[in-house]
C-alpha cells in the first residue's frame, strides 16, 4: 500500500530538496528523478539489509544498483569502516555520476554522506532513514562525518542530499531502545523553537512511546519542518543552526566517555538536555516550573536521567572542551531562555556549570 502523508522542502536555492514522509514508500516510490547517472550504490548495514534492502532497490527502476553492507553500531563510525564504502566504489568502478544511497540509521547516513562528499570530490546522495532519530534529525541538513577517539563527529563535511525518503513503516522493526532515543530529538525541537509542538508532545508522548503510528507520523513531520526551516536559514551553522545542538555538548561527552556504541546518541542527548535545563534554571534563564516541565517530558519518553556511573565533572569538562561550537578556547553551550527559545552562548557563570555537573555526577 502506498500512502503519501507529507512532503516538505529544505529551501537552499538551486540545491533545495524534498523530504517525503509516508507509509509504504519503500519499493513503490520512484527515486530515479533524483539520480544523476545510471548507477546507484546503496550503503546499508547488516541489521537493515535483510529487512529493507530489496525494497529500497526497487526505488531505482532502470538503474544498475550495487550495495555495500557495513557492520552495525556507533563503534564502527570510523575511518576503517568508511573505507569499506570507498573500496566498493572503486572495485566496482563507480564514476563521478554515481549516486550513493544511505539506507539505515544515523551512523549509515553520516558515513554514506561523508563518502559522497569525498568520493571523486563529491557525488550526489539520497537519504532513506530507517530509525526515528535519523528520520527526524540526522538525515536532514547535510551534516556528514565520522567519529574520532577524542571526539564525536569531529571529522566530516557539509553535503546536502538530493532527497530524503521517510517510510514510517520501518519504525515497526525498531529495537526497543531506539524509540526513546528518537523521541529525545523530537522533544528537542519543542524545547528550542516550537512551544506549540512542545504542548502537543506533552499530551501525546505516551502514545508516541506506545508506537502510535499516526502520532509518530505527525511528530516526524513537525520535527522535519522545524529542522528544514533552521537549515534553510543557516545551512553551515554560522549562528542559528547551533540551537539544534541542545543537550549535545553534554551528550557527546557521555558517548565519548562511555565508548561509542554503549549509549545510543539519543539516550545521551536526553540526559544532556536534562543537564541543559538544569543549568538554564541555575542561571536564572528559565523558571523552576519550566525546568520541571521539560524534565518531566524527557522522563516520560523513557530516557536515562544520569550520566554513566563513575563519570566525573572533570571528565565532562575535558571532553566538552573538544566541541565544534567552541570558539577562541571558550566553551559555548545551547541553553534555554524560555521553553521554545534557545540561545547559544559562552557568557555564563562557570561555577553554575560545575554545580550542574556535580549534581548529575552524584546522581550517577
């Protein structure tokens, strides 16, 4: 069954592209209008391939489709795994007119996008995200890259896709931990930019956590609409786009400290948003009522409430110092001035940051 639900556009002039959100799109939606030449390379992983590779291949009638299947997990988001994509492209003699297709979650999307940005100095690519987190966040906006042992997503490029195809049916096979991880990024949009969406989430989060299909489709649409607007205004994170990193500076520190793959990205972001809410309240930017309101929503989504046991404030500060938002040696954080209004700033009382870190590390 094919059912188109929503279509959005990321407005970037002659590089604008659609986000197509629907049910039953894999295998039925013809994506050849977004393919430059006659060859396609689908990049996926060993978990997603048995589930959706055959259907995804059906989106490219009349094109020669090759595939490369990567190991699954954040711990494989590195140079060694990235080279598997380049190996496959070169061994099968793909040219500059080939189109890469990312079929999977955020790790696959980031690596396939980085490979597309790099192979022969840049080839087109298409995003087909299969996890909630990748559907609402990482597949949109053109951020691509890999991790380094000293920092997450520190090596990469901006490279926009030709199109994003979101088939909500893929959520039916989502592992249990992945749903709350995706909801973390959904909640983020309400906290940083959309108070009405935040209110909707407060009334809908229990249904979303229970895999309500109509609710998830609406959440995906509204999240993508928010991100598309921000990316259209600030493609390369010169200012506004950095608000999309609410909780991420804390969260990336958690992921790096724990070891990539131990915490899901959304789990770490959920805890990071709790820490950002706490610090915003300590600084007097938001009320205690607003802090509690944001915290309650994050907890209802089923996300972790504390960093890994044994993680110290010193660990946080050392890892947070390696952050792409930092400038001139100053730590920059995304904080909230109110629910629905975020700010990126280095102008904060560092003693309050230490209070937040000690509070959460004690909780762990």
